[in-house]
């Protein structure tokens, strides 16, 4: 039996009719079920949860963002979920002030991920209280000016406030949430964490929508890179050469099957042949140059076959996916932006943005360039 400690923080962890549930709890139940690992979750304060792991009273605590203090005695798992942090205030003018302004009165929840993040950046926090609802009351009374909080947590807390609050907000960052497992436990169970992380991709939520502002930002970002690389001769030549290969549907199916088998094999002749293409070298160079912005970049020809990649793709043939069919009908400068999803190979959350590539002169469709964008890097720490 493995014991994990957590604190109540709707919608991630909450008690309903005496039963602990919530988004993080559901993901953990799924992972432990797949691992056939009995587990017990104890509800306590956030400070006590960390203390219990540091003193070996429990094997882990959740849901936690990266925490320098916890790194000393525990190791963070792959992210189960991702938080979206905003500054909240009643006065929109307050949001324009830098958070390190000594006159600004900032409030935070004791032991929270946001408080740890503020403290590591040297930002003075004037008020700390056990619950977000108490912070909102202090904000309403004029005792504090601004709160840093996760969007979903705030959405759960606001309906409890009377009278209702009309808050102004400004995006700060995305933050991954995982489980900190005791280093002592992991030393005695060396295969546990890799097995746990492997199951996250199957159990984490399938996708999260982007706001209009985020979509606009990603469009600008991708268009900037398309201007630099979208008509690079190396990429276009790779697409043209692929188009000249005479392949029947049965050939494509056989190659796709071979690709997936090679992913599990030390011998990878088909995958190696694509890795050695000049287009792959170019995409690998772009990924390195802009690290950690891109988790992957890959090029597919007009049939959906891989014609270049910075990282191994899960399939050789993308042509049977709805995404490919949608992108090939787009006009130049149009993009397909998918919801946020978890990428198991990089253990991060990403957005795939795909753009059609065309012959510069004739406008004929050549293929698709797909950007796997790490959202933590793309949206980053806007403040401070």
C-alpha cells in the first residue's frame, strides 16, 4: 500500500459526501488501477503533507508544482494536470503594476504552489491565509490589492462569495501539477516512478481548450517561424522527392506497420532513413535553436508520409488522421491549432499547430509542417 497526502483544493482535490474526489484524484486512481498498486490518500494541510513525506510518514504528496524545497527530499512525477495562473484584482489599474512594487499588498494561500513560486522570485507577500475564500474576503475589504491563483481554483471559490465579486485578471503562466514521491521510497522501488510516468499519458485529460488570446499568440508565433522556414528549399525538396515515390495503399500500410514495430526495436532501418534526411537535420537544428519551445517538428508529404522530423513520430503515415485531412484543405497562411494535450515523450503539455505547405509558383499542395509547441515555454512566465 502506498500512502499519498494532499490538501483540499477544489476542483483538484475535494470532499463530496465524505468521499475524496477531484481532477487530480481521478487521474491518480486511473494510474494506480493500471499499475495494480493499492493506494491510500489522506487529506491534511499542505504544510503537513510536505512534512509527512520529508519524515517518511507518507510516500508522496500532490498536486504540486515544481518546488525547490520539496526537491531536497522528493522527486516530482510527470504532470498529471496543468494549472493556469492569473493575477486577480478588483481594480484593473492594479494589474498594470509590477508585483515587486513594495507598495503592492499581495495575498496568497499558505503552503500553495503560487506562494512557493512568489517566494522563490523574492516577491513580498503581505497576507497568507489557509483558504482562497479568506483571501477573497480580504480583497473585498481592501486589506490586499492582488491575488495570484489558478483559474480553476478561483472559479470554484468565487461562487461562495457574497456579495458576488467582479474580478479583473491578467494571465501569468502555466504550471504543471504532479506528485512528489519520497526519494527514500523511490530508492527502494527503483522501477516505480518510470512505470507511474508511463501511465500518465493514458490517464491525463485528453485535451484542454485554448482561449482566443492564446490562439492569437500561437498564430503569431507559428507565422513568424513559417516566414523563416516554411519555404526553405530543404523542406520543399524533401516533399517533392517523396511525392515521386510510387507507393500503393498496401505499400503505405506495410511501411507504417514497419515503422511502429521499429519503434520497439534496436534495429530501425526505416526510421534511420528518415532521420538521415536533410529535412530532418534542419528540423532538429530548429528544435535545438529554440529549445525548449518545440517538443517536436515534423514534415508530412501530400499523402501524409513523414518526410522529415526532429523527433521520432508514433506513425510513419499520418494521412489517415482527421487532422491531416483538415490541414490539406486549408489555404496558405491558415493554421490548424489543436487543444492542449499531454505529450508522454517529453512529459509536458503541448499544442500541435499544423500549416499546409504549397509550391511557391503554382500553389499546389505539397505537404504539412507540424509544430509541437511546449505551452509552458510558449506562454512562459509573463510576470515577473
